[in-house]
């Protein structure tokens, strides 16, 4: 199993995405707990999660050691803004349809849908 994970870029991407989901969810829950509106809390949560994910995608998922890691962060942030918009939009729609949904549900839906968009853009634009 470990060998499959190490050799399969999509699985590595999903593992790092899982880390990003934990960061995103933790920050969102924390800010909502401090009184921030749910939709406003997502903005810094997504930006911080993207930054964490980029660092690990650079070295682990796409194995780009030694290639100006923070220069690629800008490309990652720009390209993943599309996936982040999808993520945020799905989150908002779930909350619109089900306003009393536990936050974990719209977080999971948004992240799951954005996964494909972000992976495609990362492989074809950021880390090619």
C-alpha cells in the first residue's frame, strides 16, 4: 500500500488534499466559533489551506525539490482559485439548501468537487 501511495501522484494529491481539508475545516470551525459568519470564515481558511497544500504538493506530490518553490506558489494560488471558487460555491449552495447542516457537510462537498478541478489544473499548469 505504501508503495502504491508513493508511486501514484493522484493518491499523493488526495493525501495532501486531506491535510488541506483538516486545515480548512479547523480554521473555518475556529473562526465560526469566534463569531465570524460561516461564509466569511471560509476565505482565510481556504487561503491558508492552499498555502499548506502547495508546500507539500511541491515536494511530495510532484517532487519538485530545488525548483523555486514559492515562485510556483503564485501559479498554484491563481490556478487553484478556480477550484477554490468551486469549493466555496458548493459550500454556499449546501448551506443555502440546508441552512442547519453541520459545517463538515458543506466543507466535504465543496472540497470533494474542487478536488478534480485542482488536480487537473495542478498537473497541467502549475507542476507540468
